[in-house]
């Protein structure tokens, strides 16, 4: 199994090298040179597997045999053993044809635990095998940071530096990061937005001198292994609802495009998917692109669904690579122009290809609050604001009300208690393992929105 960069200038890499590299040396993102596929019979045979066994079936073909089967199985088993629900990713039914896939039963109450519990162990295994150490550098709009820290804390082969936008994550999200006091964990509050944090991380990865001195790797969704781990729950939920004999639709609250891109990969692997619906909040660059064919930044507006307060959706480049027939040189020129102009316009052909793969809709804060309130009144289920954005978007963009639709519930409502309480009148309690979160000691460093300052900080502690 070989991997290529979306910008066509970096060398092909193996699976292990891609996991360690994170971002390609040309600034692109790695994708498999070919996508493994399953027949309908092979997918049907997966229906009886538990989550970890299914994950092994999905993930193993992408490793190219570099991870020994027993080792890969142990990494996967250990990754999901600590989830608090026996189903790992349980489905709840909202109405006759709408289901919520609860992806918040991991250690940090967010869907990113699925990828980052796996990635932390995978990185540790590869580094141990090679006798190497690594510095993990990532940016978070809220959930990635705590999940990455939970997956990487106390591991002797790595240190981790997570950048978050100061004052733009929820108190629960911040405390989940900053109360982890292991010596290999460093939290950085940046004076800026998530896009600023993400841009600093990309700058560091594109700094060849810095990378030569500091063995950095990424745990953001630019790392292919994160996308790979997320593919699994599309198969898991679809199988539970009758796939492959029955097609299923999905609606995904979307920020950096990684989670819904995993659904696109699942479809390419052979999973029958009717619709993939992109759900955005007021920061709607993706839904505007689907509607108009123009991918243009309008600035970031704070919302009650802060993990989606993003304008540059990094993983969208992976999709653009496919939509442009994998023309790496063309994508390289396009993304360089986008960095300068802050906008790009798809050709009519590429725009039609995008609309053939995805539907999209957005929800503002008032619609989000109303969805939380109405869903609780009708079903007794509390939705976090991001999941509520997804449900509102699903109502707008769903093409067929009889095809089962799976809404990805990306976070536990207790991660956003103020918004949920204001909308529903019910205060969502933290699970027992986090009940004392606000009494725990907190540690973080505040730094300016400056890549040089961040680089010096990492060099001084990595």
C-alpha cells in the first residue's frame, strides 16, 4: 500500500511513514494510491462482528502488512476497550427513519476519541519499533486537543503540543486539555482563531529547517490514520440498519471535513450510501461551496457550536484531489492561489461532481437552539449544539425520508452545558469519570499568534 500527496510534489510513502509524517513535505495531504474495496458479500459477512473486530477488517488493508496482524489487533482492541458503552458506537432512534449514532462514549466525550485512541497507540507502536521519538503538534477547535492528549499522555516515545484559540473553546473542552498534567503534555492558548492555530501548525510543518531539527508529526485530521479510524463507524452503523442490502444516508456536523470525508471513503470502499449531507453552522464555507461552486472565506464568527467555527476545512483538499482526477500539480497551484486570494471557484464539471457526492445545509444559532428544544420535547434526547446543527441540516437537505438516515452525534451534551441548558431547560451532567473536572488543577501557556514564538516554545520543551 502506497500513499501519494494531494499536491503531487512529495515522494510516495508507506503506511507507517505516512502516519509519522502527518502533512506531506509539499504541504499536501497523503491519500492512498488506491482504495481497497469490499464486495457486497464481504460487507454482508461483517454484520456479525463487534466494533473492534470490524475495525480490524476495515483498517488492515490500508496498512500494507507493515503492522503485524497480532500487533494491529491489540492496538485496536486496546483503543476501544475503555469506551463506556458495550456497543462502542450505539444507535438511538429518533423517529421511524432517523437514527443518532452516539460517538461520545470515549474518554473525552467526543467522536475524535475513535481516531485518537487508535492513533496514539499506533504512533507509539511505530516509534517503539523504530527506536524513535516524536513531537506531536496539533491545533484544536475544542475536541481534537483533549482526545489527542488522552491518546498520547504518559507515552515515553512522544511529547505533545496542542494549540487552541484562547477563549474560543468551551470551559469543559479547555479543562479536559489543561488538567492533564503529564510531563509530555503541553497546552498552548493562542491569541487568535482556530484557523490561526491551524495555519501556525501548517507553517511549522512546511518549515524544512524546523522539521530537520525537530521530529514533528501531526494528530490533526490531516493525519491519514485518523480518517481511516473514522471510516469504521460508517460501516458499523450501516450494517446495523441492514446494509449492504439497504442503502443508508448520513448527516455529519462538519468543521475540518475529516469526519464526512471518512464517509466518502467508506462509500468508495463499497458501502451503499445514498446521501452524505454536510452540516455547517454560520461558518458555512462548505455548504456555500456545494451550493455555488465557490470556496471562499468570509471570516470566522463565534457560535454555540464552536468546534465548527472554521473557514479553512483542511481535508476538503483530499476531496478536491479526487474531483480533479488526482491532478496533484493542479491542486498545488489551486491551493497556493487560495492561500493568497482566500477564494477559489470550481469548474462546472468539478462542481457537478461535488454535488453528485454531497448535499449540504447550514443552521444558525437560533435554529440550533430550536432543534435542541424540539428534539428534547419530542423524544427526551438531549443533543449537543453540533449534533443539533446536523439534525437541522438533515431536515433541510434530506432527499428521501424513507431511507434510513444516521446523524453523527459528535459530542456529549455535557461538553456544552450552557448552550444545552439555555435551549432545553435541562442541565446535562458530566459522566462520573469527569464529575470533578472543574476542581482539577489546570496548566497552560498563553502565547501570541505567531509561528516563530510557537516554534521557539516547542524547541525549548520538545
